[in-house]
């Protein structure tokens, strides 16, 4: 296979109306959706176009098959940029191996977009949602000569330069750093509420009922609740030492969702759920119901009254609402790769898996370098940045706390 086997027509999404007219008039009749993920939707592409990215709606033709793929472009310093494909492509057309298809698609995307951006494209990153035990993921891992998961940590293996790859001369692909967390918990919603409760850990059922008994009230709202959510989120970020976006980011998310709902173009519902006690917000989450799939996007909580278990009440109410809305599953959207109690986010794993459901491990990011030399420099800088934030900076803060 070569790049001629895959063609891409990329059209930049510059405004809401433009993206919809392209989607409905030109592509829907001939193309299949690229993924069931909300990240492969006009909604998400328009939202990202308003928060610092360039967004493109791409018509992909390969082996006689047509699909829509949404590609984001992020500008970097030194007049370079990279293309990012969140949760796409969802599958591989007939006649291609996964390696062949990603190579051809990476080149075709780069060729289609390079004339529409001012910066030089250095790589295309596919943040794949393929589950590790699927034939596509296994085939790709074998082709890149890397294990799907490191046996010691069960985390993705990222060999930035393919030094130990015996197939180095046969592929331009290399494992990248995932932007999306590749591990998650997905709760099927076909059972009745009683069965859903029964599938949870006993302590989770107890905590849900405790919150109800203690008078915790759960309120479902929209953008009007973002102010209270942001205050709780900032408190959470300080406590857990995590990075969050500015308030304008979440406001833009709700604004774009409202625009799409008003046009009735996509089946989506974006909500803020707030758990209150005596009128005071204790915790809040943001959920997205999209195309019969529910996703828990963001969560925040106060340092006070944690013994009232507001987080459990929030999740249970959102799960029930998702089921009532016809969603087939509820994605808790991100956990550590294992149940290792020493992992810095072990509490998150423990909390989310307690509601039941299926732990999902995805293959994660695969990069197609367009400018190999510059790409190597970028990956070195990316590795140093991750080491600083995940190790050095956290260790420094820990020593500061101990000193005080």
C-alpha cells in the first residue's frame, strides 16, 4: 500500500455554521462516522477550534470506503505544529493492515492540511481508542515490535525513537504519548437500577444510601452552575495538585453544546450535577450524553463534609439519568493502568471501579513523524516536560509541605 491508496480532503472548521453545512450537505450521504466517540464529532471539533486549536473536518477515502475524520492542529514554538486525531480512526478498511493504514493516513492528512496552516507539520498523532485485546491493536503492537502493555506496570510502552524496534526500517510509526488517558471503566446500563446497585461494591451502595439519608441533594443544571463548579474545581486542583483549565474553557464547552442543541444537529446533552447540603455545594461533576453513550468528563469536590459522601450521590444520579435517556453505557473516563496502591492516582482507580463495570485498556497514541529530525527533538522535550511535572515538581511540593 502507499499514500495513493488513501486520499483526504480537509476543510477547516472556522465557524459553527460552516462546519454544519459541510457536514450535512457534502459528506453525510457518502461517509460513515469515524467513531462513536464524542471526540470524533463536529461538536467537539468546533469546541476545540474556540480553545486554541485549528480544527479540520476530513473526508477520507480508502479502499473504496468513505469516512469522516476530525483532525485538530496545535501550533508550537519555532513555527512548527502537529496534527492530533482524538479517538480516531475507529477501524481499518479492508485490504489494509493497521500499520499500513495509519502510515498512509498519516501522510494523507499531512498532505491535505499542510497548505492550510502557516507552520510546518512535524507529526500526526493518532490517539487510538482501540482496546488492547482486539485484533487491530494486537496486529499493530506486533508490527511495531512493542508489547501492548508493560508487564511490570501494565502501562503503555512509549519508545520514542524505536531503538529496540527490529522492524524500524519497515515502519515510520512509533508509540507516542497519549493525550487521552488510555485506561477507563465503562459501566453497561442494560440492567435495572436494582441490578446496577447489586453489581457495585457493598461500601458503594452504603455510601449512596448514606448520602440520601443525610440529606444530600443532587441538582442537575446547565451553564448557570459553572461558577460553583469552578470554585470546587480550583479547590480540588489545589488539594490534589492537578492542572485544570480556566473558567472560559468550560464556558466555551457549554456554549458550543447549546448551539448544537438549538440546531438539533447532534443528540447530545451536557450537564452540571451539583451535590448540596443545606444549600451549600459540596461536590460537582460534568457529564456528556452523546450518541447513546454517557461520559463523566470532570469532577470536583470541597474539602468540607466529605463524610456525607456527595461524590457517590452524584455518580448514582448521573448513571440513572443516563439510563433513562437511553444511553447504553456510562464511561468514567480515565483511571490509572492498574490497581497499584502506590500509584499517585490510586484513589481514583479505587473510586471508579467500585461502581462496577468493565475495565478497558486502550492501545493509546501512535505517531506518524512527518519531519523525523524535528520530531525527535520534540519527543525529547516532551519527555523532559512530563518528567518535570510528574516527578520533580511533585517531589518539590512534597518537600515544601514537609518543611512547613
